C-alpha cells in the first residue's frame, strides 16, 4: 500500500514523538500557530530509579500546552487531521494508518546514510564530519521515503550525541515550519549509498583501552560509555584529547586521553579529578579490570 499524498498546505496536524528532542518541533508548531489536534507518544514507563512510571518528554510537553495526548497510533485517524508530523517517535506506524493519513518525518541524518534508530550516534562513531536533518515522507519501508527538504551542519570533534541532537532539533523545527509555510511541494528520491543506523547495544559502549584515543573519545561522545575500575562499573561521560580542567590523563592505545567526567557505580556524575582524589593509589591502574 502506498502512503496517502500529503497536502501542499495542511491545516490540521497530529504530532508523533517521544524524547526530549521531539519537544522542540512540537513547541515550534504550537508557537507558530499551527493547529495540533492530537499528540501521540510512547506509553508511560519507568525513567530512572524507583518503581514509579512517568510520561515521556513529549507527553509532558503536550499536557503543558493543553493538547490532547494518546499512546495509541490509530487515534490519529479519528481527529480530522490532514497531515501527521513524526519526530523520533520510536515505533513503526502501520500501513493502514499511512494509507489513510499522510505523514512527514524529521530524520536526523543525510539520507540514505544512516537510516534507522540511532543516526546521530552512528554518525559520531563513523567519524562523519557532517550530518543534517531531512524532512521526508513516511512510508512502510524504514526511512525510505522521498525528501521534501534538507538542512546540514558540521559535526564538531567534541560534539556529544545529546548536543548534536539538540542542534538538529532546532534546525529541523525551522526546516519543518518553513516547508509548511511555503508548501511541501514534491518529494525527491533519496540518492547515494544506503547505510543503517542500528540501535546501540550496551555491549558496544564498553571501552577498549587498547583502541586509539580518538576512537575511545568518539565512543564517549555517544553517551553511556563504561569501563570497570577494580571490578566496579565506571561510566565515562566526557573525555578530552588535550589537557582539560579537573581532568586526569589515561592511556588509550598509544595515545594520552583525559578523563573529564565520570560516574562511579551507585554514585552521581562528578569531575574525574574529584573521583581520582577518592581512589587509593594510581586511579588509572585499575581501569578495565
């Protein structure tokens, strides 16, 4: 089944998104005066410690904005919308929905490079120097739809995935609003070599201290990188390739790398120097053991 064609000038929208980055385009649509008839997000789940559940960032924002919100995708068919806007929703949208309601997606890569769940992280790990955001057609295939418009930006050597995603969210919101104002027009087919941004497995985030410093630094920039220290888990949240304030030098491959921010097991994030001051002996000797 082919997706329904998008109207050039949609009037009534639904929005589908989940994480913090998706809040930016949702708020942008509302602030621009666009009518958002319904917001769909992932169901409430445990976020952080404790047994209580909490809403996704998008669901919380929708409530603050006074918008109706659901966790059932099929509800978009009952509100009289003429276009769906998707931004990091995190769930597949079934063909019968796409046949009835056209949808556009803000995808954080330069398609067809990095189709899939983790395009920002994969771009960093691959040492890409540029990325961007595509406003694209949502269809049954995984990020295979045509592209309405695109905006690009450079990936800095120290940009983390969270920092890059935040910049892309702002860039994508501007792209979306401009396209809605000007008219969506006709999408163009994707061109170039296809690569897939598979979800990051926690095992991939284990630091190999035999790898070059630049490779370890890229892994840390993705977020959630970890190692062990004398048998206990140690998360590494920030590193530097040159000396930095409150950092401690370690060896990665044959190169120096500076630990800037770490998180010992069961404790809060802290400057690496503060952590090292609480370790008996050489704090780097127990890394990876």
